[in-house]
C-alpha cells in the first residue's frame, strides 16, 4: 500500500509530464502555423530555397504589410516607375519635335527646276520645264537629288528657302540607284548641311517627316510613319532595280522627288523617289532610296562623277518552269526550274576568268535563237538567284567592285562553285 507522501510525489511527476507534452504539442502547432503562413506570402520555389532558420516568427496578426523591412540579402527595392505622359502631353511633344526638325532642316531643302528643249512631231524646238527637290549635303555646295529630277536638263536652277536662285551644274549621276549630285556656288550664305542617319536601324511604325516642293509648293512638310522596309522598286534605268527602299505613308507627290525623308531627330534616312498612285496624287504609298545607299553612292559621284557597279561579265536569261521544260525538250540538261542561264560570257570578263561557260549550240525557239548548254547560275555567296531582280539587288547592296564572290552553277546537271572577282560595269 502506497503511503500518502509517495502518492503525492507520483501525482507531481504526472503533472510534470503532462506539462511537457502540452508544451511540445503547442510548439509543433506553432511551427506548422508559421510554415503555412510563410508559404502564402512567397513563391513555392522561394520557400524551398529559404533555410528553416530564416523563417519569420509565427504571429497571428502577420500580414504582407506588417512584414519587417527587407534587408539587402532579402530583396532589392524596385526603382520608381515614371508615369506615362498623358495623351495631350505626348501629342504636344511630337508636335514640338516636328516643328524643331522643320526649322532646323528646312533651310537645307531646295527647289530644283529642270529646263530643257525638246522637239515636237514637226521637229520644232519646244521649251520644257519640271521641278523637284534636293538637300544640301556638305559645305562645298553639293546637293543630293534624284537622277530623274535632273535627267536631260539643259539648265538647272536651284531656289533656296530664303528665295534666292542659283544656277547649278551636274557633278555626277547614277540612274541605277536614281541618285544625282549637283553643285551651286553660294559661299558663306550656304545653309548648314543635313546629317545622314543609319537606315539599317529603322523600324516599321517609326514616325518620319518629308520636306519638299510638291507641285512646286516650296517648303512643304508632311508627316507619316515607316510602312515597310527592304522594298525593291524599279530603277529609272532599264532592267534595273533599287533594293533597301523605305516605304512610307507620308504624303509624297510630284515635286517631292529628291527631297529628304527624316526621322524625328532631323537625320536624313532616305531620299523620296517614287509613289504608287493612278491619279498622280498621294495614295499613302511612297518610296525613298535608303540613306545607306546614299552613303555608298554619293561619295563616288562627287569623286568620279559616276558609281562603279559590280558586274559578272555575262549575258543571262532567267529560267521559269515553262522555259526550263522547253530547253529540256531541246536536249539540254536542266535539273531545276529556276536560275540564270548563261548565254554568253564577255571576252576577258569576270565570268570568263572564273571559268563560267556560255552556250555551245544555238536552238531556234519561234523567231528567237538561244544559245543552250551554258552554265546555270543558281546562287551567289549562297544567296539564291532566280531573277534579274535578285541578281541586281544583291550585287548593288552587298558587293563592290573588286570583291570575290562564290558563284554556284549547274553544269551538265552537276552543281559546282566558282570564285569570281567582280569588275565594274561599263558606263
């Protein structure tokens, strides 16, 4: 039988163990609540990466706004975000920028009058006059314009923004790229020349400004956006094309030709050249020769008077499925339906030096005699050549005279690549 003192001692031990158990249970519940609350405040991957010792102490009133300030180890505060300008503020800023460009560049834009004598059907001399635009490119009085603005001129007159008129002379011209340089003698009165931009850095949707003399209305400004890049347009020269052209919806009309297309920083990004409009009024589709083409061509026009165009030295015929099938029926091996059939190579020219072969037999097709069995050019430097357009654009924009290119040809059904050194096309 247990005495009273022993009974009291056992009862005290039971109460101690009960207290310890309750303490452990409370601690376990507290830890679970802490982990549950923390997982709701951070991302799951952050919970997994955070050491247990770094978890915050569990408190029933803990909310995201009551968390202690973050330390450098916990988070880096985000920089304040500047509020977007309102619609009115944005419009005012654009308006101010356009005005600034016009006031800065306008004096460098000129009106060009082309006067010539033509003969009518009775061989009587008849005066003829046309107008276009241009812009001052340097301190020597050189002015850039389109070739078709000065073509066939017997007299060229340049009207400046201040109303003064000067006679101009042609320094150089390039019908292939529709560019020309003329020069006036002005001296100290010459306005500040324009700055050329980088047309490779342009983006569709970018705001642009055109300044010129549509229908003889001097110093006219229009604004629009770049509608497309890398367009290919027809050259004033027969069977030639201009690549890298800029398409814009800025209003361009007859008389704008040769004027600058500008970005909002006042840099010339193109020379306005052509429009598509059945009614000869702006229909929202205009084209400009790119500034990088101007950079490539104009220095040569000033120095030489012409631009040396790369040339293969061969006469070629573009293939089509119909033509290729006709040549197969005539006994020629034509594996594909596209390419440029070499009809003949110029004596001592680049193609002959590279070992490219022209036709070896002549076959009559209707009223035309065609040399067959020549090489078929299918690529240059790995770029497919399926038309004269592709050939012209690649040679003009990607190569220079004296450069070596790899010409891929198909000869008797077998493909091979020949190195060719480009020469200058005869003027």
